[in-house]
C-alpha cells in the first residue's frame, strides 16, 4: 500500500533628523521578517527575502527625499517613527501623494512617479497584495523599461497563483536584459522562469532555465547565484527521480555556501540532501543531514528551518519503524508551525501524523489527522496536498473494509494527480483502484 508523502521542502543607510537616527536596512529586515515566516520553501524564502530587503531599503531611504509634499518635515519624521513600529501607512500615503503629483505633470515626470509607485508597492507588499499589485502595475506602465518594477510584479502574480502572468512578466525582464546587454537581469529572469516551470511541473524547461542562469553566473563570477541555482537544479532532479544528480547539485551548492560562509544556505542544502538520502533508503545519512541542518537553524534562530527538519526527521523515523520518535518530531514541528501561523506546515504535519497513526493501527486517529490536513489544503487551494490526503484516506477506508469509500477517495486523488501531471502517482493510485475493483 502506498503512503502519500507530506513534506516541507528563495546598504546600510541612515536618515538623520534632529532626534532620529534611522537605519533603513535594519527596518526593512524587521518589516519583511514576519511575512517571510509564512513561506514554506527555503528557496522561496531566500528569493523573497533578498528582493524585498532591496526594495524596502530603497523605499525607506527615499522617504526623507519627498520634500515636495505639504508639511514634509513633520510627516517624514512621523512616517519613519511609524515604520520603526512596523506601521507603513503614513509612508504609503506620502508615496501616493507623490505618484498623484508627478503623474499630473505629464511624461517628463513619469520616471519619478514610477519610482514612487515602486516604493509604495514595496511597503504594501507585506500586508496588502491588491494594493501592491496596483502600485507595481502603475510603475511598469509609467516606466516600462525599469526591470525592478517588473520583477516585483512577477513575484506578486506568482503569489496570487497567476503563474502564466508571472511567466509573461519574467519574459519581459529577459527582453529588457537582452536589449540592454544587462547579464545580471538576464540571470534573474532565467532563474525566475525556472521557478515558474518547476512549480508548473515542466521540469525539463526548469532545468533549461536554471542552466542558462548558471552559465551567466559562472561568466560573471557570481558565487551566490551559482549556489542558489545548483540548489534549484538539485530540487528539480530530486523531483524527477534523478537522485544521484540531485546529490551532485546539492553538494556543489554546499561547497560554495561553505566558502562564502553562508550558514542559511548550508542548512537549506543539508535539509535537501537529507530528503534525497531518505528517498534512497539511506536513513542514517538522512538523519545525519537533518541534524546538521537543525544545529545551524538553532544557532540562527530559524524557526521555519527547525520545523521543516523536525518534519523530515519524523518521516525518517516513521520509515525506520520508530513511531514514537516520529510522533515526537511531527508534534515539535506542529508546535513551531502553530506559533508561526504556517498553514502549509500544519497541513503537512497533520498528514504525516496520520501516516504514523495508520502504521500504528490507530485508524480513527489517522483519519482525524488526514481530515485536518484536507481542511487546510482546501483553504490554501493546494492540489498536491489534497491529492496526497485523499489517497491516504483511501488507504484507511481500504484497511477498514469500507471499499466504496476507499474507491471514492482514490478516484478523487487520481483526478487531482492527473490535473497535476504526476505520472508516478497516477500509476500508483490507478494500481490501487484496479486492485480494489478486481476484488
């Protein structure tokens, strides 16, 4: 019988007013940290973090320069003080006034209006997706050759699940990079397109994009970019079942992160290696990798990293038959995910606990866990999570002898896996259905 997997797998500037010394970079980091915790993929977090720190630092640094607004000195100081308390409303209002003023001045002021729109979008990105989307759409309309606005617009469309929209935006960045011979933006576009194709399950296209990004990073000597793209390629090869190549990519990423002293990158790749070793059945090595990642995440205080590795250790212990330890790990992960409000993490761990209880013969508790996971995946619209948990509920009903309900669950699971284009899981679930219907 198949258990359906549940796993978590991207300038120091001061403003000196009479009584205020304001560090824009530190304030940007504080603003972005709360939203960052909601993201589940290490690669998604890293990409988000770097892009948003840059955009927010630029926005906060620009606030003192908006001297053309009425009562500028007082309002600027109030906006900066509010940002210190993670309140961006006054700063957003200032940039909206600048947008309105500059837009009214005609074409000559379009770039200034677009810059204000990008700053407004960066501030709104953390709490109001629609407002941020409107701001970045206005920014690219006013200054269509500026890739920063397009890049953030692509991230926002991806956040809303509009992957075709994201793809179109990242293609626009690629055109800008190629037309201006800006290889840095070319690499950004290729990397982002790789992320889109990976999410869509178009793994060959994802590899093509990541390899193009790697080629540019190699030419430019961008070590961090090389490490990130090796890590992304490792995830694609892992998803594709090419586990040896996945290990090769993760080890290349580890080598670079070690040379750069990037502890978060080391932790992410130890986690990824642990997942690959678990898939290869090398469970002791999997534990070793996850424990290395846990050690780093503990030092860095990366709660989401701790939760992910507790989840993965729970899976390993379940496979080793150490069910009590598996429960302990998943409950630790649940505790952290509850504090962080990470709904996808909660759903994954409820599903994993269901597998453990099912293995232990506690079918009622297993069913309860799968139902909790389904509820969250439904709210999040996570088709893969729904497919896995319907399959697991089918397992429970089959064991109980409730074959009609088992067929119902497997058919729901099969339909979702067909939508997702996952041939391996389609074959597995179809096999379970054929077996049941032949009984």
